[in-house]
């Protein structure tokens, strides 16, 4: 029975990695839809978010079932609880990718972004995709060194977000109120996407160390 329980835990971890891959594809496609004013791709991202939601619901249902059947304690309990929370973070990242696609769809056939901001948002999309792919690897490996790297990568996304708000606030914006609102929202969506990636990294730290706020490696004596 214990072996079956741990097999089920490993399957949940594998499914979290698969969920991260769906989210990576969603943020990549939504960024492309935004940059290219590709309404068909935007629609696919919006429709595809249902699969992300369904995966999250299935993961949570199986986690609750494990709690009910096995009454896990200590590290096993941490694994189940953290898995449910990580599935929620990944689902929210999928929602944020959908929000980007919805802006692209709403402005079609026009581009939602001024030309001079396209490269910045292309970079934000690349960073966001890199973050969620790193998240999948951290979930798989439970490597806290890689988990800390996620926070460092997220700093670049935060810097872009601050840059966007500086541009909007400095009084030289020439693209109208609607465009300003779009840019503010889009920048926030990418910034929040990165925040959720950092949160998942910290949840992996909780799995490994038992400390909800840490992604630092414990001392050898604590890991024994």
C-alpha cells in the first residue's frame, strides 16, 4: 500500500510537469498572437485554457483522494499539500496567458502594442516561457539551486514591468488612453506570471526543507 501511495505521488509530480508544459505553450502562443495580431492563435490559446483548468481540477481531486485514503504525515503530507498549491499557481499562469491572448483578440485586426514596445514585450514573453519551463524542471528535480535561479530570472521580468510604468508615467505617451491601458495590463500580466513561477519555486523549497518561506538548502544534519 505504501508503494502504491508513493507511485501516486510520483504520478502527481509528473502531471504537474505536464501542466507546466501546457502553460509554457500557452504563454509562447499568446505572446506570438500579441506581437503578430494573430486572432486564430489567440483563439486557440483562449480555448486551450480549458485543458489547463481540467488538468488542475484532476490533480486537485486526486490529491484530495490521497489525503482521504492515506492520511499522510510529515514529508508526504507536505508533498500533497504543496502539489495542490502548485497546481493552483500553474492554473493561474495559464489564466494570465489567456488574458494576453484576449487583449490581442480584442484589438484585432490592429496590433495592441505600439511598434517601439514590441521588442520589450517579445523579451517579456521569452522570459515568461523560460520561467515556466524552469518551474517544470524544478518540480521534477526538486533542485533548490535551480529554484533560486527562478527568482533571479524573474528579476528581469520585474525590470521590464517597471520600465513600462515609467514610460506611461513620464508624460510623453503619444498612443492614446486605450493603448496605455492595454500596455499597463499586459505588463502586469507578464509580471504576475513571473510572480507565480517564483511562488512555485518556493513551494518546492517547502517540500524539501519544511520551511514555507525558504528555498535555501538545509544543513546536512537537517536533511538526515
